[in-house]
C-alpha cells in the first residue's frame, strides 16, 4: 500500500485546511487509517484515526476542531481542520494498517505516507 498526503499549506490562525490521503496498491482491503503530526523539535503525536467501519478517535488537542472521514470508493481519507492554531503547525502524516480496530499508537500502523506541511501563522 502506498499513501500520498496532500493539502497542507500556510493559513492564518482561525482558518481551515483539509488534508487528503490517497491510497494505492492493495486497496481492495479496507484498512484502518490514522493521522499523526510532528512539530519541529517534538516527537510525532497522534491526531485522529478511523477504523475500517468508521469508528473515530481524536487527540484531546484537536477534538471538536478536526474531523476525520473516509471515502472508500476513492481510497481516500480526509482530515478537515478548523479553527487552526499556531500550535497545530507540523508535518502531518497519514498511516494505514490492516487491523479492524481504531488505533492511536504509531506502532500499530504498517504503512506511512510522506508528510504534508501545515503552517499556521498567528
């Protein structure tokens, strides 16, 4: 499975962005998906995840502002980010795994895409 994240960019605080993660390869199998981010000088952290059946999980720092969704017919997962804050600035990565649950730990994921940079200015 190959993953390609896109949609990052520069936005002012309070603005919105929508990230996309497109999957190719063995996409006939529905995978659990996740978004993670890594800010400069910090460790990678969990942002949001969605199971193959649509169960969702969010980090406390983004709950109520970010929404993860998936369109299996398009092999794509989205991360809608609203009310962005400067502390949301990071490289955002999407990841997938064959597991049937919803996973918040990076170690649960088998496949990772290259990140997309989100910069939120104050």
